[in-house]
DNA sequence: CTGAAAGCGCTTACAG
DNA sequence: CTGAAAGCGCTTACAG
C-alpha cells in the first residue's frame, strides 16, 4: 500500500497524491481531483510510510519523552496525557521511553528518528551530545542539578523547604527527616532533604535528624523511637513522600502515641490514601495538571526554536494540603 | 554523519561499512579492516539512520506498547521495565504509547514503523485491521473481552471471584460491592464485579449490593450506611481496588464502627498503603513480576511467529494477602 | 575478499 | 494546473 497505489487508483501522479494528502500550500489542485485522491486513500487504507517521509524530509513528527528507572506514580501519567494532547494539536506524536539500566540513549536512534527528546531527569553528557550530533533537539530536564536548568517542575528543594516551613509555622523547633531507602530515588531524597536543611538553618533550628524508612512497620517504629530518643527529641517529621509518611503514622500508633500531639508528620504527593490515614495526612501537593500545561508549553516553544531559558521555575506550583497530622 | 563518511574515513566502501557494523554473516572481511571501520564509526559518533534502515529492510526493531487512558499504578512500570529488558536482549527496543481520546492508532504509523504493537487493553477492530494491513504484528490484549483472549494477566473476573471466596470462607453470607466511579475504569469494575456475582451465585449467596464510592469520605460514609441498612445487611464489602477500600475503611471508623467486626473489607492491588491502614487491609495481590516475565515470553514468542494461543491464563498469578480487615 | 548499483517510499524543486 | 525525476541513507543481491 504505497502512494503509487493511490496514484494509480485515482488516476493522478504520486506528486499530486502527496500534494493533496499533505495539504501542501501554494499548489493549486482542483477540488474534484482532491476529492478523488482522498477517496482513494481512504478506501485503500493508505498510510504513508513513516520511514520514507522521515528519510526524505530529514525531520519527523515524533517527540520522545524519556522517563527514569524509578517509580513515578500516577501523576506522571496525567502529565503525559496532557502533553500528548498539546503536541497532537500541533501535529506531533509523543512516545515514551522508560530508561533502563545503563544502556546509552543513542541505541534508540537505531529505531526511531525523533524531532526532539524531552528528559524527565538530566541526560548523561555523552547522551546529550550524541543526540545533538544526530540532529535531535534535546529539551531540558526536571531535576535541579547544578548546570541543568529545571525545565518545568517545582524544584525538589522547594518541596523540602515547604515541608519544613509548615512544620516550623506550627511551632515545631526540632524536625526529623524520614528518608526513603530505594536507591533509584536517592537523588530526589537528597534534594528534598537539602531544602529541609536550608529552611532549618535559616530559621535557626537544629539540623534535621535523618532516619531511613523501608517502608515497613518495623523500620518505621525504629525510626520513631530514634527521633523521640534523640537529644533534643524531634517533635515533627518531614517524610520523603506519602508512602513513607503513612508508614511513620502507623508506627506512631503502634507505639501507642498520637499524631500530631506526640509526633507531627508531613508527606509529599497528596496521593489517594492521604485523606484517609489516621489521622488524615498533611502533605505537599504538586499541582501536576498545571505543571503539565506548563511543560507542554515549554516543549512546544522549544520545538519552535524558542529559548528555553528564563522560564518560571515553578515554586508556586506546590502547596501544602493541611489536614490533621501536623 | 552517514555511512559514506565512515567509508571515506576508513578507506572502504559503504558496502563494507554496512557488513562490518551489522556483523552480516557469510561475508569474509579481514579483522584489520573490521577494526578500522569500527574505529572510524566510533570516532565519528556514527549512528545509522533508523529511517533509512527501516525503509530499506522493510522491518524495524521497534516494539510499541499501547497503554490505555486510565491510571495504572506503579506495577505497570516494573512490568514495562522487565519487558524492555527481555526485548533488548533480542535486539528489540520498546517504546510506550499512552492512548488518548479517540484518536486512531494508525496516526502513529505516520511517525514510527513498529515491528509489533502490544496492547494492554483490547484494540478497536478498525485499529487492529489497519495495523495488520500496514504489516504490523498485533499482539494480544490483557482484558478478558469475549473473543479477545487474555494475553498474559490474571483475568479480572477471577480477581472478583477470589475476593468473594475469601469473604465467604470467613463466614460472610451477605456481601456488598464498592465500585469505582472513574468512567475510564468502568469496564474493569464490570468484569471484577461479574466475578463477585458468579462466586456468590454458585455459593448460594444473595447477589452483591453494588454502591459506587468516589472515593471521598462523604461518599464512602453513604455507602457504608447503604450496605448496613440493606435487608439483609451486608457484613462484608469487596472493593474495586485498595483506594476504594481505604476510603470505606475510613468511613467505617467515621461511623464509630470497627472493621472487620461490623463490616469486613477486602481490596485489590496490595499497594504501599495497604499494610498501614486501620486495621491493616486484606487485599488481592497481582504477582506482577511473574506476569511481566510471562508477558515478555509471550511477546518474544509472538514475534518469532509462534502461536499466541494456549497460554496460561494466569489465574494462579493472584493471591489474597490476608491482614486484619476481613 | 571488496565495490558499484539498485531500490525501499516518499517529497519537492523543476519543467511543461 | 500536473507530472517526471532526483535524492534522502541505507542494505544486499550481484559482479569482479
């Protein structure tokens, strides 16, 4: 099923088929011919070969979104959905690549020729350069690595900062930090923790005591004991995310204590379980719908050759959802 | 950066470059020449054009995984990771497409030329046919739609069955069902519910009273009142998933009742919050690691042209994780 | 053992 | 207003 078939079927040349099907501007073709060509294409179920178009034009309508190795949660799905929609309106298709192991990104070029690659996390320098060399546009990253400008999302540091500030505003002077143990997420833990540290330091509080939580009940119980037996004892804990916070909350109950009276807890994500914990979990919400819209704009702007600098960093894209655990 | 550049740089023809870089069997090329070609390719950062290869050979090393519109949870990520790994070992790359709105799948063919498309849910017949016509292999689905054999996963019906059976085995004779309201998930609700109904019918129990839950606390409270005021009153509830179950559990507490004494609750997913609810949630776990391995095998087998029939349906891939809510 | 040549399916100057 | 022809970068019979 090629354009030759359509041409033969509708009694015109392949040139005309191409002009009609691509709505090429600046050519004048009778409405009658156009209709005939479209009808043939439709009837024959013709789809132009992506490989041939890409080879010929040297560019494709494909945008590749590169996702990292670690678990991301449902928020990213809706982000992708939204981005795909925005791109579709501009004739672009979005495909997602789940990065795995250490395999270089350039392996992908053996299989697709994207117009642009958008990274959720930072690219390895070698990958970035190789992609650029192959004529692929490389579009920013989400992480606030030094030197890699955050593309669209709230910075991880500001999430930590916001947690600490909320705790501080509720009178807590000694704050613990519940880190996650999953190594794939270590970088994020570090960035959020930095935010907590910075806020504590600026407010003249002691540095947060960091304890990792599995999350299993045993691990969380050990952590709760750790914070409470420290000197000075922590009265509040900022957790890496809701999952960790939920485990800590369970440990508080298991120890016969009460949140927030004996230990306040704040999470990150505002996941589905957060409103229903005991007590309901105070947490940081990341307004991902808004971020998605923003990301879409940035990507589209970037594709148009615009400047990716000077974009909002998005600190206003996070907020605390106050419930009863603080 | 084309194979011509590599040929010139290493002083051979493009033919030889292709033979060396593809390790084409049956050609004899001196080790010295091979080394020279590889060195050039490496130094020049040469990656063959995916478009040109695909166009010339008529096949690509791309497998497309089509994901549905609705939220899937982290389990699918690990499934994808595993599949990508298995495929990579066979020289195949996996890319994911998040299906959106009603846009036809064939739009994708304007952008990529996959060897095969693997569907998480069933394909629309039109899509399936169009893909096949374009020479793309279409590989099964997960849903147990009539006529669309389940590709790899446990059937949704058996999940519902298993919930009801567990409840029944714990002495419950009147069972309620907590459905989800998200329309994107309606089909799954229906299938799981069918399983519950079937199990109840076979055991001679009344049909389950179905109430939808938001999930918000108000909605869940209304549901709990509904089940308890029914005649006969339900003593146990099978929930569509953990999220719904968690809301129901919160409603039970809000009403001053206790689970499982006043109302037993069983979820589906065994998500991260399940061990930490009050009381800890009994739920159905879907051995997704195992399913992933299985899926990878099926896909690879399918690509090899093998038969996708006669595969395990995977009813042994689910099990209840008994905690304290039943 | 290596190279010249054809051709995959498309788009797009260019000629008529 | 429409068509013949070139050429994108590759692979692969085929000739030497």
